């Protein structure tokens, strides 16, 4: 089992969710986060004054999947979240040692 964690632009959430649902992924967790990458933010002009925006708003999506689905999930997220612009985000894949569904007590792959 693996956890696929993706940092994406907020307006791409619905596209990513719909794409994941279409390949059979039925659950995900979304968290609002802020951060920056190589560009270290950007500058904006508001009422004639220039402001440095260091931390940009993003969404973190976490999906727990069986190991054999990881490649498909990563490809699906990348395709749905891509705009071709700077700041599209990143995808990380982490090992998942154990999963337990609290309501039923199911464990590991059955809990996903």
C-alpha cells in the first residue's frame, strides 16, 4: 500500500477528483496549504503598491491506494492538474505500513 500526496493549484481540485473517481479511487483527503517552490513566490500590485507574496495557496491531496495502482493514480493526477504554467505542483509517493477502518475493524487493503 502507498500514500500518494499531491500539491496542486486550488482551481484544479474538481478536475483531479473527477479523474480519480473515473479510475476507481473513491476516497481522498484535501488540506489547504501554503508554500513556495523554486520561484519563492511572486509579486503582486495592489492599489499601485507592489507586494511580495512569499507563500502561495495550494491544496494537498492525499490518497491511500494499493501498490499496483500507484502508477495509474500518479499519471491521472499529473494529467488532471497540469496547466503548463509555473507552480503546477508536485506528487510524492510514500509507503503505507498499515490501514484500519475504524467502523468495521478491516485492515490494510480491505480498509482502503
